[in-house]
């Protein structure tokens, strides 16, 4: 019997034979193309399996093989972000029978965050429709989907002025504030909102004042951060 192809990459370094690097790139590309084909399935369970495999590939990236991953992601036909937005995340072009489960959305968002952290240039592939697709997940009834979408938006918007302008112009900040102030939201979701506000708004003086006023008006933050409300300066 043939041995199944290994998920993890083989180790290599800068002194390795260039032919071996090409071999590793072809191997990773082959694995991803197989997963992309499965992402086209109308069944959420099949797409979940493909996403879990892609996530395992991301976790197998090491300093020794990171260049292989980056090289493969630089090509659109093997770029993970491109295919996830094409086949998984909600959009106007999604076929009605392709109903995504909360599990699928969570795994997809984990993959997206991992890809953007490893290959920030992939953020440039996000179209306005893709961006709105992530924003729409903030309305999900699943608290976990909400939290993962906030995390994905945080990674997407940091040092990304084009998408920041789009987010603020569509009152995205107001919606994050509403989640933060909503007494029905879990503390974990509110914490993600705070992380978002910190990373996205702390450089913008106009938004910084709004954030500080929010912090000073929320008693639960005292318990979460163990910081007396009086110590939060809103000036």
C-alpha cells in the first residue's frame, strides 16, 4: 500500500538544494489544490474537513519552511485567502444550497487570521464584497463566530488604511461599540471588542476619546482588568 502524503512539510534551511525547495513548493501546492477542490462542495461537512486540513498545514509552518509557504501564497491559484472568500465566506454570489455551519465559519476565520499573520500581503486580495462578508458575521447568533470575526477584522485593519476607511465610513466602529455596550453579550465577546478598539483606534486621537469614554462608563471593565474606573483618564 502507498503511504499517505504527509501533511507537514519536511525541514530545510537556506543551504538546502534549491531543487528540494521547489519540491516542497510543489508538494504544498498539490495539498492545497486538493483542499480547494473540496471547498467547492455543496456540503458544509466536506468544506469543514478541507478547512481543518488547511489549518493543520498552517500550524506546520516553521521558520525553516516559512519561505516555502510564502512563495506558494504569492501565487493566486494557490493562495488560501482567495479560495476561502471564493467558496466559503458569505457573499451575494454564494449558491443558496451552500449553507455554512457555525463550525465552518469559525474554522474559516481561524484559517484567515493565520494566513494574514503569516502572509500579510494576502490582505490585499480582500475585495469590498469580501470585507462586507466578514462584517456580516458580526450579526451571527453564534458568540464564537462573533468573536472570531472581530479577531479577523482586527488583523485585517491593523496598518491597513484602505480597509480602515471603509470600515469607519460604514459605521463599523459604532457597531463594535454597540456590541461592547450590549448587556446580553458575553464577557469574552466584549473583551474581543476591547482588543479591536485598542489595536485599531489607539493611534487615532479622534477615536481614542470615544474609546476612553466607553471604558469609563463600563463598571464590568473594572472587574475584567482590575483597574479602578477612576484611574481611566477620559481627558
